[in-house]
C-alpha cells in the first residue's frame, strides 16, 4: 500500500478524482468494482461511481465534460480514443 501511495505522489495523482462508470451488467458483479475502488483510494484518488448504460453521443459527452470539468481524460474501452481526445480538446474546461 505504501508503494501505491508513493507512486501516486510521484506521478501526481494525489487529490485527484476518478469516475468509475459501471454498466448495468457490471453493477451486478460487484467484486471487480470493489477491487477497483480500493485501488483508486490507495492511489489517493477520490472515486465516484456512475451507473451508465449504452454509449454517449457527442452532445451528451460534451454535457458531461461541462458538468465535471476534468483537466484531462483517459479514454478506455473505446474504438476511437483519438476522436474522444479531439472532442475533449474542443470542449474542455480551461482555467
């Protein structure tokens, strides 16, 4: 656990927020989610669980980004990560 916290500080994760988006199917399994939440907390992140189903349209993604205002995103489980990053760059919250 000390290793995880040290690594999190080194790469600047401490105090960050992680959105764990879980589909209805995954919500039923629970065990993997509990492990993921535990690791996120050990890394110094504040995890929030969002139950989702389906896929976002670009306007829905833009609304989510507008509400959450993340500084960066890491696309996971998508066929078009570059497209998501380009869309994020266009709509991202700028300080």
